[in-house]
C-alpha cells in the first residue's frame, strides 16, 4: 500500500525544468512566486480562502523520498547527480499567505513563495491542487449559504471526487459558511459539527408497506430518543402517508414541542415549496409547531433562492454535489507565476494588457473605515505607498485601467490590515492554525465588512481593488521594454 505523499503530487515538467537549473548552477537563485486567480466563479467578485493548512503540511513533506523514487521518472546516468540533490532537497524558504476564511479578490497574492528557485518551482502543482480544490468548494459554499438565512449542511461526500476531496472539501465548505457536514472523518479531523438523518433504505428495510414506514419511524425514534430526530417522509408519498406516519411516531414516543432536542422531517423529492407549505400546515394542525422541516434534493444557490422567494416553509437545507464538486464551476482558476528572480521583477506578457501579471514581491492592504471594507491595494513590499499606509498617512488609490476612478484616504480616517502574513520561515511552519470553527467565524466576520451590493449572487457591485503607483510603473516599464525589444527583434 502506498502512503500518499502530497508533496510529490506533481507534474514531471516541474522536475525536468529543475534539472536545467541544477546543471547550470541556478538552483539557489532567489525566486518569488505568487499564487492568485484572475476571475472568480459564477461571475462573482471574490472567493473564499481555504487550504493553507494542507498546503503547509505538503511543503514540509518535501524531501521525503529517496533516490529510487526519482529514478522511476528521471532514469539514466545523466540524472544521477540531480536525483541525489532531489533526495536531500527540502524547502528552506519563506511563505506568506492569506488566512483561511479570508475574502480574496482577483490578482491578489493568496500565497507567496520566496525561496531557492528549484525548491519554489516544484511546489507549483501540489500547491495548485490543494488550493484550487478547497477554494472552489469554500467559494461555492459561500454562494449557497448566502442564498438563505437558514442553516445549510454539506451532504456531498458520495459525489466528491474521491475520499481526499470529500474530507477536505467538507472542511472548506464549513469555512465557507456551511453549518455542518455529513462526513465523519472531517468531523474527527477538524471538529466540524457532523449531522445525518436516514436513507430510504432504512424505511424499506422494514418492508415495502405504509405500515412498514411507521414501524421504521418508531424504531428509529426508540433507538435515538434524546438525540436530534429527523424522519425521511417521501419514501412512498410525502403528504398522504409520510408526514402522517411521522406525526403518529412522534406521538407514540412522546415527542412533541417539549422534546429537549430538535426534531423534524426531511423532504427529499418533489416540489419542495408546495410540499413544505402543506407539511407545515399539517404539522401545525397536529400541534407540532417546533417540528422542523429539512430539505434536500439536488439543491444549489439558485434553487434555494427561488423556493425561498416562493414562500417555502423550510427551516434548513442539505446540499450535496453542488457544493462538494462546485458543480457549476468545478475548476477554480488559481495560477502560480514567477514574479521576481534575484530581486528583479519579471512577468509573462499578455496580448490583453489587463491580463498581464503583476511583477515583484507584493503585500496587500485592506483599507477599512468604521469596520467596512473600502478597498484593497497591492504594493511592492516597502514601496512609498506601502510606507504611507503603514504610517497612517494620506494616500491615493487610482484604478489601474481607468484614471478617472480615484479615491484618497486621509490620515486618521482609515485603518488597514495586511492580507498576506508569514506562515513559513526558512522551511518551518510558524503559523499556528486556529480551530476550523474560528476560521469559519473569520470568514463570516469578513462577510460583514462588505456591503449588501457586493454580496449579491448575481451582478454584484465590484469592490475596489488596485495596485500602488510603484507597482504600476514597474509593470508598465517591463511591458514597454518587452514591446520595444520585440519590435527590434522582429525587424532583424
């Protein structure tokens, strides 16, 4: 049985490039890579950060394989020296990252790796594997949970892309606002609240009859008395027998509005708006006003928004594959780009100037006034704008692509927080991760910093995200230099 070493969940080209760096003696050139995304899923304006903890564990695992491992994909005597180097190579650099639960906007460094070139280069694929997965799930969970003020549980393990995705996806979903998960390993590892009801097979195990349904409900209640009780009522017919049998079972076992734990029924098919309204009427008529209605059945943020608008009487939701696979946008767009080498900024040029990456070693400040987020500005570390912000001086933000959009922040009228914090120093993790519940609460507190228009699911108002004048100049000077060089090259 193979133990999964996520540090080596990589692409071969990361290591073939590394051989050239090694052979030419370039392996120790100081490199800075940024992990960031260009656009958020579902035409949203922002994403939720998750995956930093697993990323740090992955980085610390680098150097856990011997030469024989590398010989499998780098065979031959010409790789002998390089294989010896790789077997001893551990990450010795520094990493800066946003906190889990942070709200991140396009182009901002979510994670910055500073270290020897080969060490930083080979982290690209495993870092993206972890961060793209968890940020897709956390961001989708954010959208689903923002579609209602009712609790949403994550129920998608069976549709996730394997056990690893189920476990860590459920953790990301919790950070993104879900109230609980059905996954017991996620609960065990991270302390996430775990919840569950029953399957249709439980009901049919007592015989394919209406009386068998009642027997199933009675058996479940008797064996779980004192715990939360949710009965699945749509196995045969929700309104004609399911809800009625649930009421009978509750009464026969003394479960009523005085029951100390929560109790309720689950709807898993049909017109959830209509069924929930009718079910609520039946339950209230029976005197079970505190009996909760829990709904599942291929839900997502759009369906939940619709049924809430239609007046559904649902108290909480369970959402499966829409969250567990980030169904509408299963591929998150984080990229990992070299932005500085030996102190010199570098970039990949794009035909579309707006898509050119930002060069240099960055730091991002979130500017706040009276607890509300007013804008983010990414600076070169230590540049003039960065110093003004850290000294609380007047400074100006100007849109990179529209010079008519200018905002000036005055001394004493703003505060700030730094988004990228040191998480690893000289190869050792220095960040003590908070409990996952605190990371979820951090996300929820960040959500309060945005105004309602910026939290809309459809056509959100775009938040101000800019770069410093110094970063703007560095970027444009590099682009202009490249354009001029290309022109001269083309004329030869």
